[in-house]
C-alpha cells in the first residue's frame, strides 16, 4: 500500500469515528416525519401533528380538505404508508376491525370523529392546513384561503406582478 492510500484510510477512519450518530439518526427521523406530512398533504410534520387527532397508541387521523380521512402513525411509517379513506364510515369500519372495538368504544370513536376539524387547502401552496389555526389570513373572505400570511402575501405579490 502506498503512503497516500494509508493516510487516506486513516483520515476516513478518523472521520467515521467522529460521526455523531445520534444527531444523524435524529435528522433522519425528522426527514421521515416531514416526508410523511408531505405524503398526506402538509407542509411540515408539525402542521400535520397539530391538525390530527390521536385515536389510540401512536395512531392518528386527519380530515382532509377533499373529504378524505388519513390514518397514520409516525412510528411505523417506514414499514406502513398512511391509509386514506373516502368516508368517515369507511374509516370507522377500518378502525373498528384494527382495534377490535366494542360498541361503547365504537360510539365514542364516532362522536370523536364528528368533532374533527376538516382541513382546508391553501390557494397558494396547495398544502393542507387547519382553518382554526391562528396563522392563516384572507382579507376578502370570512373563511381563510391561505395557510399563512406568507402564502397570502406571496399570492398578492404575484397578482401585482401579473398586473404590470
């Protein structure tokens, strides 16, 4: 072996020994969570988490702007994709079988899902958002049309540029 190769190997071993594996694993977990959020239609995992309701364990539901329901679990996301249901009835049937609910639990589930807030789709970025969240804005509508003041501002600026 050449001295150059041995020096390169020594440097590589030194670099590997000094990797902060915990921080790398944390970054991977954050990236996976954000990917899950994007797959469901949210701009970040934080927004998905805030817009979702815990059902059991680490399983959550979210009522999307198009009427579908998303069933997800960040802990199992690597092995399981989120599931989407066209109606509340379909979702209830799935959860009933998955969790083996009795009639009292099924009634509580139905009542809880009835209180879930349906998301809106931002007119600018097209991400889902909770219309009850304080970080949305639309000066012309009673119902918010943008997920944030940044999207509202960007939309107005683009309209102004297009008008020139």
